[in-house]
């Protein structure tokens, strides 16, 4: 698996299984118009991404309604994705979410009693190594 440098432009507060599942939105840092894209709302101002914001929300709504073969599942309406409205989606909020999630991750990784809790019991823990640029 490779690494892609990206520019964080926002977050969507998605709900999955009754829990918040943050979706960080970013663009390739090497994209030719990256300087003009600072927020999710800027995508529509760029020809290459003019419909991207609507497509992202559409994908999040429907991606769990098909199986691995692309066939529609039974009762797909029960799997429609939901997101929380009236929450900040800007890049600063995204960076805040990333920081909070990273802190929580490190709390779990560095605390063996936390790792023994039911929801973490069968996970293998490691901390990614920061790659040199």
C-alpha cells in the first residue's frame, strides 16, 4: 500500500451502527488546483470536482446497500447512511477530529487494560511509523 500526500478540506459527521463515524475529506496535495481548494464547499468551484460534494454524500448514503458483488441487499433502506446536519464540516473541524481520534487511539494503544476491553480484545495494536518525506 502506498502513501498519498493530501490536503484535508473537511469532515462529515456520519452515523454508522448508532455511532459517529467521522469521514475525513481530502484532496491529493499534488492536484493542479489544490491551492484553490481549502474546504469541501470549494470543490464545486473546481471543474474537475464540480459535483464531488453531492457525489460524496450520495455514496455515503448508499454504499452499504450493496454486497461485495455489487448486488443490492435485502431491505437496503435499513442500511442507508445518515449524517448529522448542522455540525461544522470545515477543514479546522476535520483537523480537530483527527487530533482527538489520534489522542484516543494513543490512549488505547498505550494502555493494556483498555486493550483487554471487549470492543478491543481481538485487535492487533501497533503504531504507524511516520514515513520520511
